C-alpha cells in the first residue's frame, strides 16, 4: 500500500517535472542561437542569466544539497530531470548540472577534506569556480587504457611536483582548477591543482566537431608543477578506482541528457514530416518514414528503461560496472541512430543549420568515443560474461 | 519503508524462482530429445509426465488460480517464471503455460459464462481439454489486417451457422475446441466450437520451420458449421477488440519465454567458446567473439527491461497498445539476433543438431512474423507517434 | 587478343593515374588547411593556383575535350580519376571537375545552342565563369518530388518572366549564371539566367554541416526575372527528363569522388591504429579493430565495383536509371559507414579537427540526402522491381 | 573493336544461358518435392534422371572438358551458369557441378598422376564415383584454424597408415573415396583413400539444419587406415597450400550458386506480395515492403559484381586470397539477408514449407560458417590491410 507521503512525493515530483519542462521550453530553448555555436562569451552570459532564473524558480541543481540551493534528487529522479535539461544545448550549464562540474562535485563530496571542500567544492557548487578532470594523455600515455598513465607526481620536501602531458581535457579552457590524475610511488593518485599554477600550462583548445562545447578540450602541459602536500584528493594509490567510479556516474548523466537531446531531434523532425508533402501525401504518411520513426522510438524506449535501471541500482548502491558498460554502449549508439534518423527524414533542412538537427548529430557523435569507446566496452562486457564474473 | 510482508513475499519469490530454475535444469531439459522434434506422441507423453511432477512440487500453472492448482503470479512475476520455463522446448507445455492454452484461459476467465466455464475453461485449466484460436485466414481473408475477415456466422432458428476458411491455426491439430472469429451482422464476433463438430474440418497440418511445435498449424474449413445460440463468447460485435486484447497478452508471454530460449542459446554457446581453441587461444579470448557476446547480452538486457515494463503496465491496468507493439518488434528481433550469434560463434556444431542452437533459431524465426509482423507494427507505431495519439 | 593500341592505352592510363595520385598526394593535400573550412577566398585562391599547376602537368579536366585542355576520359576511366581527386577537399575544384560545374558542362555540351555555348559553356570550361543548377524549392515546392515544382516562367513579348523561390542551390553563392528549372505552358523547362539579372536575388547562404563547401547553398528569389526568348536551354517541356539525366551523371561523379574521400579517411585511420597502443598491443592488433577495417574495405570494394559498372553502362549508352538508384543508395551509405569507422577507431583524435576525419564525416553525411534521399530511391527501386519494369 | 568471333561467342553464350534458364525453370524446379528434403534415394534418382536430360541437351558440366561431355566455361562464365543452376535445390547435382565433387575435380585435374586420374578423376567426372574432402576435425583438431590438424599419416614399408578423427565431412555419406588431409613428417599432406578401406569408418551422419543436403556431413574415424605409397595426392608437405587453393575455388562456386538460390527466394516473395492485399492495397504497394525489396536487390547487385570480379581475377590467374575473403564475407551475409527478407515479406507462408523460402533460409545459414566463418575472414582481411600486405 502506497502511503500518503509517497502520494504527495509523487505529486510534487510531477509538478516539478512539469515546471522544469516548461522552463526548458519557454526560457532555455528560445535563448539558443545556432549561429553562436562557438561563442564562449555569449554562452557564459546566457547560461548565467538562465541559472539565476532557475534558482529563483527552485529548479536549479538536481544533485546539489538543499543548503547549496539544490534539489538533491535521487539518481532515478535525475533521469527525467536530465532528459528535460538535456533537450537544450544550454540546459545542463543553465541548470547547474553540466559535466565536468557535475561529476567533479560528486567526487569532491565523497573525497574532499574540510579544507578542500571550502576551497574547491563550495565555490564549484556555487558556480563561482569551475573544474576539470585531467586524465587523458596523448600517445603513448593513457587513452582508452588507463593503465598506460605516464603523468608522474614526485614527492618533495614541500609537497609534490607533477610532470606530464594531458589532452582532450573537457572544460579545461574555462576551468579554475583541475583534478589531475598522476602516478606516484603508491600508485595512481588524484591531485587538486589550481589553474593559475605556473606549472600548469594550457597549450591550446583542441578543435572538435561538437558545437556549444564551451569549456573546450584542452591540451595541457604539467611541467615542474609544484603543489602542496594537501593537494592529494582522497587516498594515494586509489586513483584508478576513483576514476572508474567517477566515470560511471558521469557516463550515466551523459546518457540521461543525450536521451533528451535525441528526443528533441526526433520531435523536431516529426513536426517537419507532419508539414512537408511529397509524392501526393504528407511525408508522415510515407511508410518508410513511419518505420524510421518507429525504430527511433523503440530505441528511446529501451534507452530510457536501461538508464533508469542503472540509476535505480546506484540508488540501491549496487555495483553497476557491468550494467554501466552495457548502458554506455547501447545509449551512445541509440541516440546517434535517433539523431541520424531525425536528420535523414528532415532532408536538406536536416543537414542545414537552420534547424538544430545536424548540430545535435555533431554533439552526439563523440559520445560513442568519450567515456570509453564502444569497442573497449564491448570487449570488457564480453570478457566479464565469458569469464563468468557475472551471472546474466 | 518495505513491510515484513513484502520482505517475506520477496523471499518466497526468490525461493520459487530458484526451485523453478532447478526443475527446468534438472528435470525438463534432460528430457529433451533433439531427434524427436516432430514426434507428437513422445512430446505429449513427456510433458504430461513433467506436468505431474511440477504440480506435485507446487511449480505448475503461473497464471492459474490457487483453486486450479496454480500460482496466480502477477504479470511482472511471470517475467522470471516464463524466462525459466522458456529455456526448454518442453517447458511451457510441461508447466501449464503454453500458447494457445495460456491466452485462451485468460480470455475465457473474462468472457466465459458459467456454463461455458464449466464446459471449456475448467477442463482447459485442468489439462483435460485443449484449445485453439481460429482467426487467421488465407488470402483474400484476414492475415496481418484483421479487417479483411471473411468467415461468416449467420443466425438461424437454432443458433448460428459458420462458414469460412482458416489456416495457420496454432495448436489446432490437437485441440478439443476452437475459439472462432467470424463476422456477424453485429460485427466481428467470437464463437466456441467443439472440434468434433461435423462442420469443422481440419484439412491438414501446414508444415513450418519450427521444431517441437506440437499442436501444429492447421488449415481448417468451416462448412455449414452449426453451433447453438450460446456458443457466442463475450458480446457480439466486439471480436476485434477482444482479439487485440488477447494478442497483447499472448505476445507478452511469447516475449518472456523466448528471452529464456535465447538466453539458453547464448549460455550454451558461451560454454562452447570457453572450451574450443583456435589460432592459439580459446575462442572466448577472440575479441570479435567477445564483441558478439557483448551485443547479445545488451540485447537481452534491453529485452528483459522492456518486457518487465510492459508487464508492470498490465499489472497497473494501463493501456499497453503502443508499448506492446514496440516490445513485440524489439524482442522478436533481439532474440533472433541473439540466437543467430549463438549459432555463429559455435561454428559447424552450431548449425548441427548435435546442439539445440539451430533448432532454437528455427523456433524463434517465425516470431518476427506471428502476432503481427515487425513491419505491420512499425507502421502502426510510427503512425501513432506522428498522429500525436501518444505522448512520448 | 588485345591489340598494341590497347596495350599502349593501358600503359598511358596507368602512367596518368600514377602521376595524378602523386599530384594529389604531393601538391593538393599538403595545401589543405583544416582551420579554413569556411574561408571562401582562401579556397578560391588555392584551387586556382593548383589548377594552373595541374593544367601545366596535363592532369586537368577529366571530362573536358582536348581543345579545352582536358583529358576527355570515358566514364569508366573517370572512376579512378575522381577517386584520386576526391581524396582531397580541394581536389575536384583544383582539377576542374567539381559539381555543379562538371554536370552543368555535361548538359550544356548536349543542349546549348552555338550562341549559348559561347556565352556559357566555353567560359565555364575555361574556369572564367561559374554555374549553378536551380531546381530545389522550399515547401510546398519541389523537394524530393520534382513534380511539385512551383517556379513559373511566363511568356512575354520580349521573352520570359520567371517567378519563384529556390533554395539549397549548391554553388550559387559564387555562380555567374544559373540553369533555372521552371514551369511553362509546355511543361517543365530549363532557362539560362545571368546571376546579375536584377530579378534574381540571392537571399542568403544557408549554413550546412559541410566543411569546404565553398559555393554555398543559396536561397534565391526570382521576382519578375526577365530573360530573353533564347534563354531557354534545350526544348521546352523536357525539363524533368533533362533533370533526371543531369542527376544521373552528377550522382555518379559524387559516388566516385566520395569513395576517394572515404578511402583517405580509412587510410588515415589505419595509420593511426598502426601507431597507437592500448591494453598492451597496437590498436591494429585488436580483433575488433581488424573486423571494422575489414568491413570498411568490403564496403569500398563493393562501392568501387558498382560505380565502375554504372560508368561502363553509361559508356555503352545503356539506360542506367535503375542501377543509378541502387548505386546512389549503396555508395552514399557505404562511404558514410566507412568514414564513421575511421572516426571511431581513431578515438578522440577522430572527432577532433587535428585530423580530417570528422570533417570528412560532415562532408559525406548530406550525400545520403542530396541527389535523392535513400528512402526516395528505395521506394523507387522497390516499385520498379515489383512492377516488373526491370528484369533482375 | 570486337571481332566476329567475339560476337558469335557472345551470341552462343546468351543462347546457352537462355536454354539453361529454361531447363532449370521447366525441368529442374518442377521436380523438386519439398516433403522429401531428407530422402536420399529420391534425390539420387531425380538428379540422375535430370543429368541425363541435361547431357543430351548439351547443358551438363560447366567446368568439365568437352571430351568429358562438359562445357569448360571460364570462371567468369560460371557466374551466370551457377546462378541459374543454384536456383534449385536439385540444380548443382543435376548439372554435374555440386560440391564437393566440383572442387575435387578441379584439384584432381591439377594434382592427380595418370594412374590417379584413371582411378579417381575420370569416374568422378563421369558421375560413376563420388568424392569427399576430409579436413575438418573435432576439437582440439583443425576447425577454423587449419594449423591445428591432428590426423597423422605414418610411413610404413608398404605405404602409409592414417590415424585421425574427422567430422562435418560434406558428401561423405555417399562418397566412394576421400581426399584426406593428414600430417606427415614433410608437413600437411593429401591422400586418396577409398571409402571401402577397412581403416576408414563413417561413424554417423551429423544432422544439420540444411534440407536437401544429400551427401550428409559425416563423422569419420581413420584407425590404422593403410594406404599404398601412391595414395599421396600432389607433393607431400603442401597440403595447407592446396587446401587454401581448393577452398578459394569452392567458395567462389558457393557464392555463385547461392546468389541463384537467394534470387529465386526474392522472386517468389515478389510474386506473393504482388498478389496479397493488406490494409486496402497490395503488399507490393506498402513502402516498407518496397524498401526491403530494394535492399535485397542492392545486395544481389553487389554480390553479383563481386563474384564476377573474383572470377575474372581467377581467369587472369591473379592471386585472389584477399578478394576471395571479402567475397565470402559479403556474399554469405548478403544472400542470408535476402532470403530472410523473402521470408519476412511472405509472412506465415514464408515460414511454412508450402513454399521453399524457409528451406532456402536453412540452406543458406550455414554458409556464413562453412568455408571459414565470417569472423575468421574479417580478422584475416583486417590484418592484411593493416599489415600493409595488400594495397587497397
């Protein structure tokens, strides 16, 4: 029997979802400007403005605690929240839940000392400082195989000296500090490094195919980068384990938000085929179009169920390593299929930038690579099954 | 907060699932004989013997009421039950939940009068009589389009006279009575017809590619088939609606059991690649094999989630027409992909009948056609979405 | 028995192919600058410079007649020529065979009067003027269904007045004249219109996802656009037939050049996986990578054979309508699969703009839509087969 | 310039093709009896009868020399010949070109001594004796990896003694002699062994999913199997090389004939959808059906071109190892897609055995495994490309 409390919670949740959807539809999406896909200042200005409105409306910060002005939703509830927010290129930044900040907050909440929390976590939560997570390295360093990590941290009298070469560090072009993954005697270890440290040099912003990717993908040199002893985050030697854990959460959020982006693409395309005629009837009456729409919705249906299932497992604190891999492969490929279909049935307008569709496609394509390429996950999933490490 | 009752239910459920899995593994599968895929007597004898053991063990009849010796599981709980049972070609018949009997019991429970229940439902439940559902007709009659129904029932002084031509009537070769779908003045109507009615003639058993398909797929002529006035099941004119409703349930059970069959195929294949070496290593160490195994498990994961979601909707008495279509398309194609992969990684043994794999493939292939071909569902799903009849 | 002439031709052909490949590799590709994907002036300057070198080397103008300084290759020989040239974003423009000029020259050669040839064809061939082909219209005009054409040409005392709205007119932003498709009393008719005609107004360049697409995709208004009586190209009323014929040629050239672009993507990616290590071995040693490379090469193999077959049919002056449709569907989808694979196995670098891969993907994606979307062709192919208009 | 001889050849070829097609359509296919898919005597009787008619009509033996009553077609010409013959389950056997006899004749023509030719080749050619090729072994022997061969041949005073265990030896249930692949001191070596040798014991016929697979797939024990010194075929130690060469030819013939079988499936299905109505129109008017038909014909188009290309390379005596692998992967998968589509659009009749479609599917499925599974070829193709052993 469902209690009154549960009923009331359910009602509150639906009301929040309704208001959030309205906010995204009425405030966020109308502020998008497809011609400013690479305009960092405009993006920063617009999302800051939206964040203010969202905070006032009690819609901001899905994972932040109430004392930080957030909603502290469960992982399961984040599914509908992130799907709504993810519909817009501006959404996650506007609502205080964009990567890399979102997963960085999650790890800092668990690992930061009080001093570290004051210096890094609280300003990050407040939107006053921005973070990035510096793990990936150019060849022959850590790419899809984290064991190949080459960045080192050497202990000195005053603390540590970090040396290494990182790249594709998302958000680093606007970050105020970095979580840096480096190898010490104890094993792989995490460090907090301020972006104005003289030993941390952002060489350049690597251009990628993504639009509205405002924090960039920086190439960074750490050269004789001196940090104090208390720059270590968490315990030394547990960095790979932390990275895996951070990644599982980050990956889940990406799935949630990209389901939203792909859904928007399909709805936009559906609107188009319901207007445009060809060979005597609406495109929507063409059976090949109906079939493509059907496949897209089957993909979205499965993607939502799988995302929700992994979120529920996290809420129950189950291990999700295996399911998280399956989720990543399925959802990253499904949302790309969906967006590709949206482009295709919209024809020439679909590849134009009059509509957001081809930009959505460009935004989604890297997700089949970032957070572990599909092939890396497939090999890992297959091995786990075949080595009987999991019971299907 | 979960109550003690819920905890105890949960524990009972897990114990039942464990015992059922053991029964299928220890009693049912060992009785399979791949060389008797078309031996009707052996099948009947073996499943009757198994049914007796299952009843004694309290494992029989997932949807039957306790007074009929059944478990009366919810639709959600049927998911794990049917998956276990579906692992064996013999399982559904042995455990009292094979089609067409299972969905016919469901409709009779809702529609049968007391007299009809005594004559048809109770013996069906007891395993004393067998049913079939006679809807499909050869061209130009009702195939994938039920509106093309041509079988007629004409009112007479004593009752009704049915005339028509049916085929691909599953189970009809061994059925004791049929639910016959015919057109009357009131519209499409259901009738109960005894198989020994002189006006109902089973012309032949249409051979199909399926093994262990014991009830056959009969071609039936109804010629001047006289039935009494009370042979009508349910209300006249509501036959299409009933058929849709029967189909949604039947389709869901097929999804559940075929997930079991496909899972068994994969586990069998996994056992093989963990034994067989090629090019210096176990096949299980070949990355292409790992990738195929991964895709199969991702398919099964999504298939289980979608099946469970539709079952939960039925338990909540939600409309499932749209989800049921998406489920049918996805699961019927997913289990075929999985079984195809199982065959492929097992190589020549996979296409042999030393192992059950190619027979599983033959059993699953028609499911992409029966209960509505994928293309029919795709067009229907697409139309519903595009005509905004559903909110995604 | 092959004659000496044939042997000598074969030798000349191989020598030309070798020199062309060298030219593309040594001169054209090194001049590419990925940061200038939208720099029209740079593109114009660079390709003009390259054209000069190519002319001097006797490599320019595959379809131009020798008197125009060209090679007048057969359609079959164009296969290897365009594949080489197509490897570079700059190639077709640099070698005098880019669309829309290339197919416009082809139609002018057949249809232009002597006066029209002097005014339009010869300067086009000489690279002194540029053309565009104005057929596509916004809804509710001619998109994938040419019968929906709404632009009209009305006869006057002095000639014709054209009124209509066109868009996605490739190359129109830099064109000196347009071939305009309009409806007259006689049916669909072609007109030659100078770009400085006051009645022809380029409203804007529609932004699309393609890089290095220098002529743009213009939206054009024809408003009271007056042209003389001799502006008609070919015979009045045969415009749809001409358009189909122009399209078949244009489509074939696109297939040829995009096979080159996709091949380059794969070779670039192969170079990458032969350098980069992961999980202890080169990426090239990962079987999943090998499998993806294999599929890409199978696709390219089939794409080349199909392209060559259609070219041979054109050389024999066979009808190619059916084969041209199959070719378009297969090659447009195959080159996209190949480029997608190239991006995927190159990982984060693949989606970056440090390498050309993601730009190649963006260049190829619209080809599944332009020249007839895959779905339009599929329906047409299926109908032709089913209506027995062709013998398979 | 084409000579008169060429013109006359071309005309003869077309006439032969026309007569062959007529023979298959009028004589061979009408003799098929789908209820006798496992009746060895009926098959033998019927194909022998047909062979007689074919010989009389000058249609028999595409690769046999004229003195053996054959046509001695080039590999290229075999493409159309085998496609026609392959349309029927009975065709290859009836026209003297079924495996394993066809490829065994090819290797014997190259390798047999005069004595061996008299004893094995000539009777094989005449249809008086039948052969099989005994290479595959159960684990841990030679399956997809021929290097794992375990069967041995030990030299004795009188000749050789062969010991080993073979299985899935196609045709062996009716063979009069076997080419046995065994390991000697010199390496892998081929032997000719009469089926009545006391040391060669056919244990059983392994049942597989294929219908009309009349020679079976035998499991064979070689136990102290004594053969004379001159039982060696070819040179000792070159067995792997011979096997590869035999396989390339056999694989090509399988591609040719299975294109025929898949084409027939599609034409049968096209006939069906041109008769059957659903939702108000012929199935042939449903766009989803048109799209599936289109994809099938694109697959067949590519499959024919690739098969013809490899045949031409063989006629030119080029190396075909790489192309042969690509061909095998593409065609084996393409014909399965085509047959699957034929079944699907034919609905319930498609999975019945009233029509040949599901039997065609069962016949084609193993081809993705026999002659090297797709995955083995994919890894090999990928490696060759990546190791730069071939120039694409």
